[in-house]
């Protein structure tokens, strides 16, 4: 009898521990036709973040975000038209998620796949276009994305390459409602921008830190993209305020294993 009670207690403790440390990051990942790699999951694994890959469910039309703090979409995921259409159809789910305190991050997408981001709320807009930029101007140098854990300067973004492409993939040709964090130098076209909405944030960019970190042409590209990726996670994931509904979240500082 005692052995049975001990087994029950240990089982309950294991279940509670599992819930306490369940993932509060949801990702949509996809191996696009250019890089041929689903890189977001490997990046999160490398830096010690737990996540749920919801890509298969989204392909089936199901996008559920209860219990999550961050929805991170991979660069170029809209190269998959099924994923693209499913996300657009679930725009109310995304908007409710952000209003309640969630963060949505979308790195660059090819303009032929997603020029206009249709799932944003009516007060925000983001339209991507060519060309691919290589020189940047940081508009808000005090923002955490440029400072923690790495101090990133404009020159740190120079010289990233994948195949024949420069650091930036596309520019944001027009936008409304966002705060500009970094732009293409000389044109002032946004490269990284954020918008507060309700209790949460939308983050849009014309960089592919996940893909460049895994598939960059050289060590400089991979290292620079990795540093930016870590800063992105520190800047937005650590500051989330959404209350999980179906999961007991771990303390933010304990989620990331160093």
C-alpha cells in the first residue's frame, strides 16, 4: 500500500513539474524553397528555449494560442501557401492573443508570397517589397533588441550573406502604426519595427535571423544572426505579460537554460 501511495505521489509531482515547465512559445516553421531549412526550431533549441511547433496544426487550419506567451513565425513561412492562408483566416485569434498580452514576431517574408500582412488589426499595416538592403541605420539605439545580451551597432549588421543575398531580405515599403527601430540607410524604409496593441506587441522585420544563423554563407553571417536572435528573444520574450489559460508557465528567467 505504501509503495502504491508513493507511486501516486511521484506521478502527481511529475505531472505538476511537467505542466510548470511546459512550453509557452508557439512556432510556425517551414523549409522555404530558397534556404531549404526549417531554422526557427533549431535556433530556439540551441539557445535553450522550450517551444511547441504548431506548424502541422496550422496547415490544417487550426491556430490555437491559449497558454502561450509568444507566437514566433519563421522567416519565409509564407512560401507555403497553406500556412499563409491559414494564418490569414485566423487573424482574429492572433489579434485577441496580442490584445491580451501576447507577442507575435514575424521575420521577413518574400514579397511575392506575402507583400501585405493581412492578419494585422485595422490600425496597423505592413507592406514588404524589394530591394534587398545591406546598410542600416538604428533609429532607437537604446531599445533592448540592440543591447541585451549583446550591444549591436550598425556595423554589426554589415556583410551577412546567404547565397548571393545581402543582410536584408526585402524592405518594408509602407507601414502605419509601428515604431521604427532600424531602417535602410538612405531610404528610411523600415527593417525592424514594433507596435504595441492592447497589452501585447507585434514585431515585424526584413531580416531572417533564424535562416541566416543556420544557413549563412560564413561564420560572420551565422554569428551576427545568432546574436540578433538572442537579443530578439531577450527583448520581447522576457517582457511578456499574457496570462496562460491552460498551462502553468515557468518563471520567465528560468525558461531559458544557459
